[in-house]
């Protein structure tokens, strides 16, 4: 991805010129989406889900990616796996290598083998079934050649060493403390190789210090941004797709030269997911 100036522009400064990089993405149609169990604070089985609206919102996100020049592939959804729509959790892919996902909750355990089977069928040859629990790009986010690795609620910290050995890139662990932000991708989004946005209160003091060291000019989300899943976003280096109600983040991104695009995934949010949760990046094959 092209390098850009990471400093937030001050008064009178010009925002850096941003360049989009076409991506190859994997998504899963929410054909079986529902909320009939609760494994995070967002899930309330007693509240009805509009399956038709969920599909329409998901379809709009997929079509937006294609309109922006990205390649979107689809994995077939399986009956009985309502959260399979959250493709980001299905694996982590770097340099064509695929680290499978091993889920913490029994309700989702079958998703890991299903995604790994798809990769095998597509001709990926370097695949690893993990020894320790990791929930894919829910807790693994690549920033340049550094893998930011979440833990605290889902992913086992021992998996961080497993990922570093498999991918051969440095892994930086970050610990989450708020159960509403149970995956790293609910509390942090990568904007470019060396820029991120995040919600400080979602992390331990030590992890906040690490983030300040690595990304001193990061975009900081407000509690209101975080509450609408504004950090569950996808960036191609220029366009940033994020929940439309994250208005503060939208303004900050525009000020820094990005083109924010608001989307509505409110039905999927009933299961604790939004833009990034629906999007698995297939890197380098």
C-alpha cells in the first residue's frame, strides 16, 4: 500500500493524498442469519431479527466493494451457522498463507473447518489448523508488516506466538477489557500501513501505551463512535467503509484525506458485527 503522511493535519495544513489499493475479499451471504443464542453483550435472542433486511444491508456492502474496484468472493453459508456471515472470523490470510480459526464458543466451532475447507478447495496450499483458540481477523489485524493481535475475551494469547511463527511477521499483543468490544476489530481499525483508529477505553493501560508508541497520530474514537461499532470498519487506503452513525469518525477521516462511506448494517449489529466482521481480506496469493 502506498505510504502517506500519518500526521493529522493542523489548521491550514493540507490533508495527504490517499490512494486506494484494490483488494481481494471473502464474504458470506447471511442466508441463515439469526440471533437465537447469546455469546456477546450485543446478542439478545428475545429481540426479533429481520432476515430480509439483514440480507439487503449485506448485499449493499458487497456491491459497494465491487463498485470501488475490489474483488469479492463468496463462501456458501451453511445451515445452523447463523454467525458464518462474519467472514472476518473465519481465518487470517497473509502472503497466501492461511491460519485457520478455532472458536471459543461451541456455537461457532464448526465455522473454522468450513472456512478452511473453502481455502483448500480454492487451491491454497499453506494452511494451518491452529493449536490455540484464535478468532481470525476478529482479533488479528495487519498494519503494514506488523500483526496487531487482540486478546482478553476470545483469542488465546498463546496463539500470538503461533501466528508469528507461521506468518513470519512480528506480532504485537493488545489486551481488551470491555466485554462490549470483545474482538480487536470492534475497538481498532487499520487505515493504512502505519495509521489506525481506535477506542482507548477498550484497552488496558499497557496496551494503550503500546498503541501510542506505535501510532502517535492515530484517530481516537469517542464513546459514541464505539457504541455504534464505528471502528468495525474497512479501509482500502483511501475509502473507509464504516457505520453511517459514527459521525465523529467520519469527520476525522475526511479531515485526514480519507473518503469515508457510511453504511447501514444495523440488523447484523444485533449479533455484534458490522462492516469489518463481514469482510475477510485474502492477501498475497
